[in-house]
C-alpha cells in the first residue's frame, strides 16, 4: 500500500512510501529511517473511514499526519 506522510516533525517533512501493511512497526520504521522524529514515545491514531491518521508523541502532541493513498488487492 502507498502511504503519504504529511508535515512530520519540526521540519514538516513530506514523503510517500510503499508499506507492506499499516502496522505500528511499519509506520515507525518509515519515520525513523527518514530521521523525521527521534522520539521513543511514538503513537498512531488511524481513522478507517477516511483512511487518514495522526502521528502522536508523548500522550497528546500531534507531530504529523499520514494517509493511505493506494491499497493493493
């Protein structure tokens, strides 16, 4: 599946990546590999209906967004 990352981190990085699945590990790996965030307390909130999500650090601080733009069958 193709996932678009939007305004991630203090540098507001944007990129698109092909992921095997929409799992915590896949999302975290993508963010860490880009150097967009160094926080150890990452979390993700995803809305199935809109296919959009938020990237959270700590308990409540939104530091970016992601969106599924293409799924593979």
